[in-house]
C-alpha cells in the first residue's frame, strides 16, 4: 500500500484526522459555535441593527483579507495593504472634494492607484529578489508617510452624497459594502479554485522552483496577485470613505494584523500552498464577532488591539502545531 493510500485509510478510520485535513469545515464549525455562544451571552447580538453593524464591519476587513490570503497562498505577505487602502481613500477624497472631479471617475482613479501601488510592490519583490515581508515594511512606511504629507493629519470632509450610498446604503436589506464583498468573494473563490491561474498560485506556493520547471510564469503571477491585493485594499478604503463621509488619515491602520490572523485561522498556511479564500473569510468573521461581543459587553475598545494580537499569536501557533501533527500522522 502506498503512503498516500495509507494516509487516506487512516483518515477514514480517524474522524479527527479527517476533520483536521478539512480546515474550511473546521473553521466553519468554530464560526457557528462562536456565533451561537455570542447570541446566548448577549440579547443584543442577534438584533437587526447589530447584525448590520457586524456585516458592514466585516466587509472592509474581508476585502483586504481576500488579497492578503491570495498572497499567502503564493508564500508572500504584504504589510502595506492597510496603507494602500488609506492612501487610495485619501486620493479619492482629494480628487472629489479638492479637484472637483466626478465621484465615479475619482473612484476609478483611486482604484488604479491601489493597483499601481500593488504593482510597485510586486515588481520590487520579483526583480530584486527581496522577501515580501521585509520589502512591504518599507513601502508601508512610504505610503503611510504620503498620507500624512497629503493631509497633514486632517480629514477630508464633504464627500459627495452619491458616493456615500456605497458605504451607507443597503441592497435587499444587506449593507452595500457587504454586498460588494460577497461579489468579490465569489470571484476570488472561482479564480483560485476553478481556473488554471488559481492552480498556478498553489503550485508556486508549494514549490516555486518546481513551478518554474513546469513552465509556469512564476514572477508574472506573483506580480498580478500583488496588483489584485492592492486593488482590493483600495476598494476597501473607498467603501470606508463612503461609509464615514470623510477621508480619514487613519483609514487602514487596523488592516495589518487582522487579515493575516483571519487567513491563518481560516487554514491558509504562512508558508504558502495551503488554504482557501473562503476559509480566510470565515476567519475574518470569527474575529469580527469576537470584537463585536467585546463592544456589546462594554469592554474598552483599547482592548481590541490586545485581542487581535492575541488571536494572531494563537492562530499562528496553532497552525504550526497542527501541521507538525498532520505530518506525523501522515
């Protein structure tokens, strides 16, 4: 019997091993459990207003998470996604308010800005052979500094009402940012699971050199995923500007640890080649519900940073431990 057949036979007789090998179902079970516990702990959790708050808040982080999880599947990390979202939102606000451009044209140009910044990251990583984590620490500082230079720390107000609908409106009872996120999620899941491009992403994440030997254009795909991540971060920034009605210099400040933690909780390996976008979104939902229940209990919002950091540490530790266990069992 081959090793693969033996592992499959073990999984058939070991439900725990079979569950562990399906991280999406595992994280979905955790999400359902946390949702049920939250509903029991607080009578306000299941109210229509609070569900709307949770869904709307999830949408912004989830868009960045989709981009970050896609990069992690490749074996990359981009710590500048938060500042890309913030800078794109600021650019959109300046074009609309200061330059008087059409809001939709301003949004399109801001999305192009996000794509361009992602392209810069991707080209620098592939051409210089630098680790993306190290490089994007630097670019995050550059993009964040550009925000402060452009705004001098002052928010841009009087965002046009036609744009505010994207952040405050609803469609079939669902918040517009959440609807936009679902559309993007469906596309991202299809791209990664049903297309050759998605298969190439996993191949690159598993073994970059082997992928090159198979004829896969490794660097091209890496750059394209960086561009996609930058564009999604810009979209998140624009939707948050529309929600707030102002372009705040602080937009994107919390989009660094959260998306990484969400992806790891959802089963995306930090080493690449493993995981799914859907699992990462389930992970983002878990974090969102935990942060929401903290607010409902009246705990100081300053604790949210501690909770987010703790979730990152626990998630990464559990990821490393579980993968060692699986290798031992396999």
